[in-house]
C-alpha cells in the first residue's frame, strides 16, 4: 500500500522596508540599487563596492563611530568618505541625499517572498520587487528617513504587512505568513504466506521530503 501525506506548517517572518531605486552614476546613467529605509540608524550609508561601481567621487569626509546593538563597546571613530546620491523618483524627479562609505559588503539580504499577493497591496505601486534577491547596498538612516516617508499608510489584517508611501512607490514591511509544506511518502510492504508457512512480518518505510 502506498500513501502520500502533506504536512503544512505556518511560519511567520518579518520583511524590512526595502526599495529597488534608480540612482545616477558618475556619467548620469541610471542604475538600479536596493536600499533599506532604517529608522533605527542615525546616519545613511553606501557600501564601498556600490560607490565604486557607480564611480562616485567623494564630496567630503566625516568622522564617524559605528556601533551595533550587540557590540559591547563602540568601534573606533573613522574618517569616512561622504557621497552625494541622486535618486530618481516615480515622478521622474531627482532627489539628492548624502551617505557615508561603509566597508561592509552589503547591509543584508531579503529573500524573495510573495507578499505582493496580499489583497490590500495588489493595487499599489510597490517600491521593491518581491521576486528580487538583490543585496541591500544603501541604508537610509534617520538623517533622511522622514524626508522620504509620506503620510499615506495602507494596512491589512492582523499579522499582515503594512505599506507606506515613498517617492519610489509603497515600501512594505512587517510580518508575513509563509506556508511550508512537507510531503511524507509512506510505503508499507506486507509479506504474504509462502511455501514454508504463514508469515505475519511487515515493514514500513517512511521518507520525509522537504
């Protein structure tokens, strides 16, 4: 006898407020870069690799000490390059901010999730592509955070993500529920009576495929 059972588990994860934006490189050409709107950061940063790829020249320097919440003590103050970033909005306008250089390769990844399928988000112009796994290379901190956030907020039900309007479209953040399914294949083999006499032995094999 062959049986197949499917086990579903509801898992909750939190998505961050990211956006795929167009940014001008040194030649004026627009390139796409992923940024994170982080209200918990005091300053804005761009990775050294991203600034080099865009061929941006520093517009100044700033002495800055960076500390994460798990660091017992702050790191040493470093003189960091400051860059001018020209971002392109949905209205085809240029929006200029500044960001300090960071040696970090990126500021995290956000794995693709179908959060755009929530009914309260389907008619919105979203700032990010839910299918993208591009790394975050620009972090927008409090020095520019509220310059980019608009008053319009769209909420769904309990434990559903929230969308807030920005010049790049609606940024989505908050909890999302993901269904993880596992397929359990069970094969039961029963030995029938043979020439040497009756047998009642049985063997069950189970394999869990995730």
